[in-house]
């Protein structure tokens, strides 16, 4: 794929550790793209929104941290600001199933709606808030296996629409 001529000119890489960037630098140079800034998704300094945000293992790594549950809430707050309305968030996980990822998004949606309702109640305003993310689809072509009567896969990739 020719990224510069395919409207993929505003690529950014947000990673947990800066050691991945030297591996990316030669690829970026070959594509004639600007180099990616180092940024921490939990404390992002990126101020723009993107039409497509892809996570391949970041949420998994955050979940393994001793403060995983708190860090996961920080992750969702941050990612919800990075994905533009109408944009897509794609998460690939080897630690969570499709249903677990959907449930996590639903929990985040409920937390955001509850917070919005509390703020609106304090202003004596009533407004219906939509959930920030909506499940769109998932990859169905990963190899599956059966264990204990349940069918599963070692990897789940799920897409969510940012409303």
C-alpha cells in the first residue's frame, strides 16, 4: 500500500514504551512519512482526533499492570478523546475475548453516561446522552478451538464506532 497517496498522511504511533520506535523508523523513512512522536496513551499529549485508531496489544499490556483496572479506565478516557466522532477504534487482543471487549466498552459507555447525567442534574438540565462507542464488527477468520463446550479463539479483533 502506498500510504502517502492513500490519504494516510497523518499517521501517529502511540506506544507504551519508546523502544518500539527504532524498529518503526526505517519503515517510516521508506514511506516518506514524518516520524512518529513518542506518546503515552494513558497521558497522551496528542490534541487531534483520528478517523482510525488501532490497538494491537496496548490494552492487554495495561491490563497486566498491578493497577490494571484503574489504568484501563484511564485508557478508555484517553482513547475516547483520540477517536473522532464517526471514527473507528479497532482493538486486537490475545487476553480478552470479543464478548469481554464488548462488555468493557459497555461498562465505559455506562460510566460516561452516568457522569454526564450527574453533571446535567447539577445544572437542572435534562439531556439524553448516547454511549460514546458502539460495537460494529469483529474478525471472524481467526482459527477457533473448543474447550469445555465453548468455542473460542486465541485472538480477538473488534471494531467500535465512536459516536
